[in-house]
C-alpha cells in the first residue's frame, strides 16, 4: 500500500463514539519535541528534557535530520495509527521496562504538556553476563562441596556404616533435589530481582512469610560463614600443628585381642586443635575476609577461579589416591579397596565421642542417625547460589533450573560413590580417628588437600559474607520492617552496615568454636528456607492461577508437598528442640511483621487461595435461599448523609459502630456504599479517591466490610442500581441500613422526601430488609455502657428480624446490661391475653428472654379520643395536619392553573384526605404509646410502615416525623418475605 492508499484509507475510516479522526499528511509536524542541544562535550549534553506537548501545539522535531517527503509521510501515518488506538509515543522506549517491574525514572505515559527527564546518550554498559556453567553450576558446586566432605564425610561413613550412609545421602539429596525442582518452577515464572529465595518466597507466600523466612535464611548464611571459617582454621592447624598457641591431647583407649586369647589395652594419643586456637584464628580470618568484602564484588569475582580450581583438583587427587592406596607411608588402618573392609564397615557403630568427634566411652555426645542428619545436611546445601546471582545471568529461566539440578545430581552421585569408596578403603577405627583421611590418601601429597580445603572453605566463607548482607539489604529495601531501615542501600551500592552486622554474627559463632554444634543451627535455617520454597511452589501449583506459567514443566504439587514434608521431618529428626526454637523465631518475626510492618501487596499465593476458596464457597452456597439457622445479616450501609459531613469524613462516625452491633462476635460482612451525583466519566477519579478514604475509615473503625462508590445522575438512580446488582449469589446484602433524615425540614431540603421514599420502595421491591436509624448522633460507642430496656413494638410479622436484632444488640458490651420488652398491639381487649400467651410461647421456643406487654389500640372507625395523648405529640400532630393541608392546597392550585391532575414528585397522585388523616392519627397513637412506655428505653425498635400508594412523598415524611417525634433513639425496621429465626434445632 503506497502513501495515497494510506491517506484514502484514513479518510474513509468511520468515526467511533462521535470522535472524528482525520488523516495526518506529510506537512504536519511531529508530536514529540526535544529541546535544542547545544554543542559541547558529551558530559554536558548527557541529560536533556523531553517535552510532550499538548495536542493543540505544533512543534518541529530538530532531532530528526533532513528527510524527503516520503519518509515524513510514512512517519506521520504511523504516528496517526498509534494515536488512533490510544498508544503512547514512548511505549517502545519505556513500556516494556515498566512491565518487567524495573525502576524507571520517568513515566511511561506523560500527560500533555508535562516535562520529563530522560537520559540521552550512550547507555550504561552492563557487566558481562554469565551462562549456566559459570553462573549457576560452578557456584552451586563450590558451595555444596565444602568442609563437610573433606574433614567429616569419612568420619560419618565410619560412624553410620556404608548402608545407613547411603540412606543418609539419599535422604538429604532427595530433599535438595525436590527443592531444586520447586525452585526451578518458581524461578522460571517471571523475572527475578535481588534477594534470591527471599524474593521468591515473599512474592509467593506474602511479605510476612517472606520476611520471616528471609531473615532466618540470612541468619543461616551468617552462621554458615562461621562454619566455613572454622573449617579452614581447623584444617590449617591440623596441617601445621606448630602454628597453634594451645594444644589439647585426647587419650583414646581401645581393646584388642592377642593371639593367645588374652585381652590387652592399647593406648593411642591423638592431638587435636585447641578450642582457643580455633577462636583466635577464626576471629582474625573473619576480620580479614570483611576487609576483602568491603572492597566490592568485583574483587571477589576476580579471585573466584582461584577458589574453584583447588576444589576440582583436590577431588581428582583424592580419587587417584583412593584407587592407588595403600601407599608405603600410609597408616595401618588404610587397607585399600578391600571387600572384607567393605563388609566390616557395612553396619553402623554409633557411640559416644568427645566434642572433637574422637570416640570416648565417657564422651558428652552420643551419635545416632538423627544427629548425623544434622551434621551432614550442610554438605548438600548451596543450591540457592544460582538464584542469588540472577542479575548476572544471561537467561535466568534456563540457567537456574539446569544448573541447580545438575549441581545437585552431580554432588549426590559424588557422595554416593564416596560412601562406597571410603567404606572399602579403611577400617572403622581409621575412619573415626583420622580426621583428615582424605588428605592422607590423596595423591601425590597431603599438602594439596590441605591447600584445597583451606582455599575452598575460605572462598565459600567469602561468598557467604558477600551474599548474606545483600540478602539483608534486599529485605530492608522492600521497606516492610522499619527496624531494618538502617540496612537500606541505594541501587548499585555496597551494603557496608549489613556486612558489619553479618561479620558480628559470624564472629559470635566463631567464638563458640565447635563445628559440630554450629552445623545443626545452619541446618534448621536452611531447611526452613527450603520448606518455604517447596510450600510456595505447592501453593502456586495447586491454585494454578492464570499467571502461573513456569517455563520449567517438570514439576507437580505432590513433589513440592513431599519436599516440604521431608524438610519438616529432617528438622524434627535432627533436634525437636532446635526445630521448636527455629519455628518460634520465624513465628515471632512473622507476627512482628504483621504488627509493625508496612502493608504490601505482592500478589502472593495466599491472596489467590483466598480468592479460590471464596469462589468455591460461593458456588457451594448456590442461589437458593439460606436456611434461617445459617442466616447472617449482610448490611448495606448507606453512607450518603442527609446533609453534609466535615471535610475528609467519608461516612457518619457512628454508622460503623451500628454495623458492628448487627454482627454476633464480629462475624459477618458489611458493605459501605456512597453515591456521588454526576457524570461517571468526569468523576471516576474522584470516586476512586472517595473509595480509598472510605476503606481507610472502615479499617480505622475495625469493621469487617468493604467500600463501594457509585457515580450516578441522582441518588435515587444510584441506589436503584446498587440494590439490583450489589453482591453475588447468596452473598448479596439483605439489610439496607441508613440514617433517618432528621434535617430535611430544618434545612429545607425539599428533594429528600422523594429520595427517601424511592429508596424504601426500591428495597421493598428488591425484597431487602430495611433498618432506619433515628438518633444516630446519640448512638453509643463501643465502651459506652447502656442501661434500661430494649423495647420492641411488634406490629406486623417481619420474619423475626426485629427480635433477632434485639438479641444481637445484647451480645455487645454497650447493651449487655439491658433487658428486652416486647410490646404487641391488639385492636380489641379480648385479644390481649390470647396474644400475650402466644407471643410468650413463641419467644420461649426461640430461646429468647423478654417481657411481653400487650397494648390495646382500637381501630380508626371505633376509636374515641380519650385525651390521653402527650401534649408534645398532639402539638406535632396539629403541625403535621397544617403543613399537609397547605401542601395539598398548593398542589391543587398548581393543577388548576396548568389544567392537569394532581402531580407530586413528577407523577400523578390521588389524595384521599380521610385516609391521610387516618394515617396521621394512627401514627399519633403509636408515638403516644412509645412515649408513654419507652421514654427511658436505651433503644426502641418499631415496625416501618410502607409508603402508601399514590401518596406524595411529602405526606409520608410527615407520617414518619410524627412517628419518631421526641424519641431520642429509634430503629425503624421492616423485614422481608422470609424468616430469619427458626424454632427448630
């Protein structure tokens, strides 16, 4: 299609919604203008202002060079089509970045006429990205193959035997493998930011769980740094005993059988590093590592190969030495690969040892399988090293699953092979007493193993002291816990304060000095983190939300649940006391975040679970009517006041207090609704602001409810839409609560009567109950105790709603000291006793305690005024008669002048003056009765009379004013066509 076809197509395109679109021709100017850039060095013109002018402005684009008319036309036509579909001209520059959640200094869609700053010039050169091998596999391998393998694994084989050692490796390896599957699924479900597992867990299970597990994971990493430091120091002192300031000797007594059958004792002296040496050297090494960490990540990345090569080379030397053993200078306990040695070491030999692991019948530590799980499990940790480097990976969604699982399988296979080789290599005594068996069997020199152990453990410690502070700063930067604000860092900055705090924790653990006591602590924190990852994947997989689309397909919620259960089982196998302490610590952090933390919505899985549960519950309720035993009040609180409230007050302060009074022990939901008069397109933003204010008010009043704001031309139209559409299924509001418009005559608000009557009629048609609160300003607060009675004037059958409301009021602290009185209206004296007996029996069956009082009110035809009405009521009655007569005279005069029938509120009405007087007099009698019996009542409940047909709304307001005259606090109640209480269990 050439330019002419484009232009003609634009001309023929029909307009939609009344908006006229015209073609953009080649002579029109560009929409985006950049300010002129003066000549100078690049540093002076690096940042310029980009201005998005209004549609009425025509500005040239000096950034574009000279071009022919064909290019200008194509550019203009493309701009026209983008504008037609409402696209932003900067979407290609900033739109995709905003979708990935990156921090952008400028808005993606600035408004017309706004000035925004965008950096112009060469983009910042990012560091080299790492692939799967160097970015994930190697770091995981380096973290997993650590100190435990070199100086404890052969000891574990000697203590547990080959059989249980294989079970131990498989058990711990299955935990990390299943965790790796869950990690792969979550990590491939979107872009990752800093924080590693904390980021994944927090976004899956919510900020509270994420922060609690993240802080525990931070502590685990900090303690792991101490373990690596102690391992390096212990290896160094074993290799160079003369470097120690103190020396401990342990006397090992063993029994052996001589050839003649007699038993003789053989005493062996084994030298071990002193605890004080471990403490001194450990503190020095930790401080030196901190200085390196303060140098920055670049220095650490440069020396990373120096920590990797010794590990790989030392493993090669160990396996060469195992197959070439025994050598001439080897200990007598090293037999080489022998089947007899394999058989002797197959079974376990659990026993007591010293703190250093030397067998001693009177040692303080007894080892079993559970204790060995706690000792060995740190040897399989480190699978999070790849996820911690997500920002440096070329493709996180490919590298993390492949690299992590490959490292897990490789190390698990290495451990299984090593169990078989070590079990067939040396006697059990040699395995238990030779602390550095791997160094002795290594080829060609033990010094290679010593150097490899020291460098690998120091490298792991260096990475721990680098990663743990960044984890802490990532938690602090999320701004959930104010107490962590000290550890915040700017983007790209170094977390120096967090590094000092991590070093302090590491030094404290180094002072403890016992490697075997530190490793169970690390195990608990890492297991807690792994359980969190598995539970996150389990929840996301089970809910299967539309946003859950991980690229890693080999996952299932059963595997994630199994992984989480294995983590919990391992925690209790190791030590139930450590498990309780770690869970208690995580729970304390969790509740601290709930109480002191800032609210954050990260789209976590719990919100999705609540949504799914709500949908299932809603479907299970069905559309049928709820049984009276399961009926709950769902009040629709009409917040629109009759008059004005102070600024920034979205609702009457006492409406939420009254809504709480309608719930038993706070159970139930309230819907707070307010209506804004006007056009929706013009007031949509005002409605959103009002909804936020109303929601804040609901939270402040501690009321379980939601806020809704509706924009409608009039209040009547808005309420009519609300009463028809609000709610879903059986979770629709069943009671409409509003304040009685006491101010309508005082402030001459002539539109209130028609609106008030329209709302009541809409509720009746929609089959909604109505509760109108008179005297809302005097309604008692939560701690304002009331005394007296709750009086019910039960005139018509309302399904028991009035009785139920009185019982709900008694459950509140404000009204718990009150008693209920039920007044029944009988037209004849002969009906009084029978009515009283029936009502008492009915209340007894309903398990309600109340005093029943029957009041006789004769019908209109047979009534004779006895002159017992209250003076105030009579005065109000006379005033109402006078105002109604004046209003009716005005209506008749208007109808006579216009030659039309009587009209009121925009519709034709029929006025029966005798019926009007009858309504007035009946209302007078009821008001007089209320004043006579209930003037001192805490609250009065009266049945709401429906608006008479074809009566002006003004007349109905006069009836209602007469009904509530001089009654300080009244609830006017109308039920709907169903029972809300039942006689049966």
